[in-house]
C-alpha cells in the first residue's frame, strides 16, 4: 500500500469534503481516504499496482473539484498558503464592503433619516438600476461562489457554495425582474406599480449575503492560520545554515548541503542544525522545543544532540548522524501533521450528515416557498423566505467542528512534548479507563543505583564497604556491579588492586585485596561459605522494597550489605496519584520477580501488580482487560513492550524508549516522565470535549435557524428572518466554532502542576543543598591516573568544592562547587600540586 497526500481545491464545507472522500474511496484499490477541509488536502492509502495518482485526481475532478499531488518540498509551505488565502479573502472583503456599504445606505438610509439625492428618491427606475450597478462588483469579486456552487450542483453534489449561489443569484434575478417591470410600468404611466417594485428589490440582500459570507470566510482563514501555529513555530526553529568543519576551516553552508558524517560546529547562542553526536567540546542545551523540559541539559563528548535545540553556553563540534527528513524535529513535524490531517471517529458523523444535508436544505427552501405561495403570500415574500433558508443552512460550521479542534490539540500537544500519531489516538486516549505501566524505564529509572549501605561493625565505614565491593566489581561485567562502581566513582573513592579474581555464576565475585579474601554476592554465596547473617531482617526488608541485597565478606566475616535497585523516578508516585484522580485504574505489568515488582508498586502507590510475564504474556494481559470491556492504555519503552503497545486501545511510548516502541505506539512522549501520561489523557479529553461542543452548536444552530428562516413564527408574531441577517448568522456560526477550538492553544493540565510542585517540595525537604556552580579548568601537565588523582585531591581540599573530575586525555578538570567559592583558590591548589592552569 502506498500513502500519498493530494491538495484539493474548491472545497468550502463538510458536504464538499464528504463528497470528495466518497468519490475517492469508491475507486477499486483505494484502502482509505481522509479529506481535511481545514488544510484543503486529502491523504490516500492505495494499491499502486492497480491505482495511479491520475485515477485519484480524475475522480476528484469528476466530482466537481480540483486536485494535484503534493510535492514533498512543499510540505512545509502550508503556512504560506494559508497566509496567501487570508490575503485573498481580505482583498475580496474590502472590495465587497466598498460597494456594499453605499448600497446598504441607499436602500436603508431613509430609515435613519439620511439625506438622499432627489433623482434616486423620486425615480424608481434610476433607484433600482443604481442598486444593480453597485451589486455587480460585489458579485464579480465573489464569483468563485457561483462557479464552484453551480459546478458542484451540476455534478449532483451541491455544497455550501451552491446554497450561497442559489440564494444570492435568486435575489439578483428577482431584482433584475423588478427593474424590467418598473420600466414597463413607467412606460405605461403606472407609477404606483413602479413604487411597488422599487420596494421589492433584493440587490442589497444579494450583496450583503456575499459580503457577510466573505467576512466570515476572512475570519475563518485567519483562525485557520492560527491553528497551525504550533507546526510553523517548530519549523522555524531549524536554522537555515550550519557551520561545516572542513580541512580545519569553518565554512557556513546551507542546511541542504549537510550530509551524514559531516563535522559541524555549534557556538553559544546557536541552534543545532541536525541530529548528531558530540565529538569534542561541551554545551548546555535548551531542549524545551522538543521535550517541553525547561531545564537545560549538559552535553559532553559522546552525548546525542538534536536539531533545533539551543546551545545556551559552551562550544562543541559534533558529527551529523541524521539530516533532512530523518531528524527528530522533522519526525515530530510529520507526526503532528499526520495527526492533524487524520479524521477522528467522532467527526465521521458530521461527514455522513453533510452528505445529505445540502440537498435536503434546497428541498426545504423550495417547499417553504411553495407553501407560502399556497397560503396567499406574494412571490417576493416566498423568494425572501427561500433565500433565508438557503443562506442560513450552510454547513460550514459542521465541517470545521472536528478538524480545527484536532489541529489545535495536536499542536498544543507537540509544544508540551506529547505527540499524537492520529486523531483516532486522541479520541481513544480520552476514553481509557485502565492504564497499564511497564516497570523498567517507565515507572523506574531503568538503571540500577546503590540505595543502601549497611555495615555490620562500627569500625567498618560505608566507604570501606563500597571500596571493597567496587574494586571487585570493576573486574566483573554484572549490571548491578556497574551501579556500585558508579557510586564509588561519584564519591571519588580510590579503587584497590585485586588479584586472583574469579566469578561464580549465580553467587558472586571473589578476589584478594591487600592479602584478604574479599567476596561480594547474594544470599546463596553466603550460605555456601557457611557464614552467619546477622542482618537477615534488614536484607528481607530491602528485598520487600524491590531492592537487591549484595553481601560483602572479608575472610569469611560479613562486613555488611549493599542494596542495589532500579529506583522509581521522582515523578512516578505523583503521576500514579494523578491518574487515579482522573478515575483511571493503574496496573503494573513487568517481567521481574513478584517480590521486586510489589516493592516498586508499593513505592509508586500501585495496588494491582502482574509480575513475571513474558512479552507475549503482556499482550495477553492487555487483551484480557479488553475482553472485560475495559479501554486500555499501555505505557512502555522497550522492544518487549511492542506487542502490548500494539494490542492496547492506546499505546504510549515513553521518551527514552526504543525505536520499535515508538513506531508501535499511538502516542509518543518526548520526555521520560510519567506525568506526561497524565497530561496526554487530560489534553485528549479536552480535545474531545471541544469537538462535542463544536458539533452541538453546529447542529443546534441549523436545527434552530432553518425553521425560523422558513417563517415558522410569521403566522403568530409576523417575525420573518431577513436574508441579510441569515447570512450574518451563518458566518458567525463558523467563526464561533473555530474560535472555540482555538481555546485549546491555552490548555493547561489541572493535575500535573500540583504534582510537580509536590515533587519539588519533597526534593527541597530532602536536599537542603546550597546553590552550586560548575567550573571548567584547562590544566596542563597531567599524564596518567596518578596525575588525575593528584589534581582531584588538590581541588577537593579547597573549601566549598563538592565534586572534582580530572581528565588527563583532554587536559581538563571539572569542578562542582558552592556558588561563593573563590576561583583563585582552585587555581592556587592545582598549581601547588605541580600542574599548570591555562584558563
């Protein structure tokens, strides 16, 4: 199957988009066709072996509209097209008003006591012909309504333009008819008949209808442009040029000339031009445009950088890994564009109704005119009623109700780091009642950390225990060992030399350190060594909390326990609580053992746990919930989550996830934060609520407007709707629907801000740390690890220094210190150690 986008011209209402969709969907070999009235385009999935783009274009043309293939390079020009459309509508509106206002004054001025030229007041023929002359320019500048309207009518698919063309055309023909009869009556000397026809001219109604419809279209065009602001802002983030490093020289080149593997330079204050990996240098990057995260992220050699992120400080060289349409930014824009182009199931009701709505309205208008004629009313009265019915019933608001809300909602989601892949995913996310969470990398950090160090003897410190364990684990390849090594490195502890290292599968690691036999391993190792465990209760308590206790032994004496765990993310507990406030049941689904899973669930506040499941079992558990009538959202990040993500009603891939998880999911979260799941559900519910409001008012407007326009109140109160008022009402209905959708641009979640405040308060309570700053020093003379240790030791001796990390290979030392630390003391300490500080 091939998927292609076509630009469609001539559409003006829901009936148009419904007609185009029906014609294209009817072609053999077309699997799916989605028409977007807001963007005037159509996405078609078809079998290119049996259908060609020419066939699709022919079907659209045959239905009375225009179509052409969208060229890939034009994908980013939708904003320019909308600006151009707004300018066109503005020109049409100004010309219409220039001639309609004098015409209105001419027809209605006597009601307000305005002075009129004598020849116009006393000569009915001149009065009528002047109105006709003022109406001609208004018809000419808005002739598109007539060409499109009668063209679609001839093809048997009348639309909004057909209603306008028939209504205003009938008014003009009625006026011309009156002018001829005035000329005949004037020639016959029947001036009473002349006055009668002079008061039954409908030129001002025709001009006013066209002017007011154009006014509504102008506001609509302006609103449509605003709905795509989010995509436009994203596109503007990418720089147009990049600094290419070639043969040691920096050359500024257009972005199109960058290829994978090129070395590019990014200076402070510049945007990253493409995705890549830092080769050398350092930067503090603002990634808020992509992730929504306001805090800058430190980037060092080996770290990935992304197109359109801003380098706040520093200078680095990076190697391009993804360029053009493959960058993260391009993929985000494509996802948002695809979602806003797709059709939500809730919007298909409007499309079905619109398909029969316009023909029904034409029949109602004719029927109303015939009934009033049968009741003895004049032909002019009947024509006025028919025109009012035709004009007030234009289903423009009906066609805009869904796409405007979808487009604004997906744009707002993108600015928050939430990417919806389709309109259907938005609707489904608003209906879920169960959220299934994967554990590793979703609820937890996905990386083990040392959480507890419990020495047995008082004469053994936590650092002693950590040094023994880290020195052994440095020679192993166990992931839990990596957590111990990282913790020791973070505390700047020196590793001890190990001899006779050996590793016993299922137990632990052994080695000789300073003449002592040291062992680090699990409870089985302890039992096999025949060593008593005085910390049994503590070890069991750690295991209940989902932590893995590792025992450290020295010469068959237990030194203590180190607990390692994949800790939960700071926001996980708040996110789970917020999901519950939304009325959602939360389930933890993991392949880990039951005890660990229950410990994590207890910390996160999750009551229901399904543990020790394989990937296919995860998918089976999701289907089991669905079979119970539940609407399920699955949140995961790994390859093993892909089957469950695909099976769920809504699959949500969390930011740090694998490519396959991202591809399978319906919603992609740019950040690895569970609170964004809460935001995604709240935003989905807000979008669907907005669509329902739009559809209600569109249906209500037509249900109330048509009977009034048909004259239902005339027999009782003699109230009849003037065609001009009907045109104004129709225009305002479209504007109100689009304006209501635009409210989503300012959407804010109700629960997430509170959760983040609580999270920050908790962190503040736990860590009353002073304000810190980072100092980077260029140090000459470091040659080996001994030099590294000497420089770090010298820096750590300076009051206020919290961390120090020296890198002999790059002649660089990084220092984290309190904000008021004297920089001169840092330089003095390094120089006293025998090294040179360059800057």
